[in-house]
């Protein structure tokens, strides 16, 4: 079942409108051969539409789609060499596990004997070897989703498309399946386009993430780059927690109130920008940290504690800057964590590493 040849997918200027809504708005996207790429975006952003364009169920109004060098827009779905897994399994409830998995082969006129063998092999891939004779209705949610996966893989497609395949599963099973799916991908090496609205799932599984909003790709990057260097406010807010502070850039200097910040990257141009702060990247300095006041790798901010919320594995503190703008700091929650003992109204000093000082454009999509 191991394939060494998959193809890259090239999407150029693909648009699809429903009435006045652009489900896809001039999308450009290059997916590398063998890559695990995730489309991440809120409900209604166009994820499913893009996936069904790839599968051939939706015909775009304009644009080009290539698998390798071959133009695919007019190619029928069953001629695309694409396996697809949906959120709701879409298994035939009255058929056995084996008959479900073998169905795509039957459609393709494969001899019965071979269907049985290949279905069993696909079931082994998803660790359901020996389940062929079972009824689908006797399986758990996670097992059903694995059957759907085996059915998508059984004809050895070179491209795998998955539309929120884990969203019906409970958290524990989801996290387990995320790792299994990724391992399976690494073993089989097919180009995979995975859809989710769950940012943690996207960060966990992907080689790269395309963040999509209102039919447009907002950023295409590795998980780390998406999280550490979001290109605009939408991406920064959609992935992880963040606070935003207004800063002014003048002559290359970044001013927050009456203080000048040290930044990792030079500010692109003069004018207002936003400083993005991740709560876990800010640290409350205590009396024992006095020497850090001189540390050139840090920016120091003075803020007043408003409230502390205990959240088990960590504590979240809300703080106010002198100008009234608010920010959050996540810190340790243990009994010995000094910062957690601070009382509302106390003035605290916060340290922000220069490398974590991220500036983004002040308005919407940059
Ligand atoms: P997502 O999968 O990200 O939730 P979709 O691709 O399903 O988003 O939808 C994108 C937009 O296109 C939404 O505004 C949705 O209402 C619209 N849309 C999708 N399919 C249809 C359709 N068949 N008819 C009309 N509008 C549609
Ligand atoms: Mg969808």
C-alpha cells in the first residue's frame, strides 16, 4: 500500500460565488507533494467549498486547479485519484465493515477476491484488522471514523481530503486520532488536505496551515510561524490567546505610551500599529528579578493587577496599563508562584522578551 509518488496541488485564482457571497475569493495555494496541509478557519469561511473543488464535487466559477501538471477543473470526481473523509463518516449502516471499505473497489470493477484482500489490508492500516465481518452499528464512534478512513484509502489515492473528520468525537479520542492520522500520513506519504476549525488540532497535525477567512487565505505558514509571527489581526486572534496594544512607529522607533520598545524585527513603516502579546510569553517580575531591569533582551512594562483567575494548570491575570488598556498574563498556578499571590490594585512589572515582541498592522487584513 505504500506509495512513493504523490502530486503537488496548484490552485490559482479559484473563485466560487453563491449569490453575492464569495465562498472562495481568488484563492491561490500551492500544496507540496506529500505535504499535510490544513485549512483552518471559522465556520462559513470556505473550507468545505475548497475541499469539494479539489474533490470535483464543486465546479469553481473561475481559476485553475492542477494535480502535478494536469489541469483538473473539468475532470470528474471519480477520475481524480482522491480519497475523501467527511465529518459524519457517511458509512452504509446496513452493510458490514468489509463491504463498506470495499465499496470504492467494487465501483471500480475490482474482482471480489482482490476486494477482500485489499479491504483487509486497509483495515489493518487503521488497526481494525479482523473487523471485516462486523456490522457498522456495533462499532464505537472512533472505530467508525477509522472505517471511513480505510474506505478512503483502500484504492490507494494519491491525494487525501479530510473535512473535519474528528469533530464528532470526544476530546480524548480526538487527540488520540490526531496522532494516529498524522502517523498514517507519514507512513503512506499522500498529499493530504485536512480541514478543521480547531486551532490546536491544526497546530498538532500540520506541516503547514492555511488560515482562511471569508473565502480568502489570510496566511500560509508552518504552525510555528502562524503562532509566533501572525501576519494580521485575524490570524493572531484566531490562533491562541492574545492581547493587542496600540503602538506608534516614528522614525523606526516603536512607542508604547511614553516608552520605546525593543523589537526583533524593524517596524515596516511609520504610523499606528498593534503590539501582539501572548499571555504565556509575559512574565511577572518579582523582587528577586531586580537585575533583569537592565537586561537588553527584555522589554519591561508596568501594569496594575485587576484580577487573577485560577485555571488549574495555570493562572490567568488581567492587568491594566497606565493608559487603561488591558492585557492578560498566564503564569504558574502553584502555591509557591509569587505572582499569583499579588492582590488586585498592586503594581507589577512585566517582562516581554524582545523576540516575542510582535508588531502587526493596525487594521484587519494586512
Ligand atoms: P466552511 O466549510 O468553512 O464552514 P463552506 O465552504 O461550507 O464553509 O461555506 C462557505 C460559504 O459559502 C458560506 O457562506 C456558505 O453559506 C456558502 N455556501 C456553501 N455552499 C453553498 C451552497 N451549496 N449554496 C449556497 N451557499 C453555499
Ligand atoms: Mg465545512
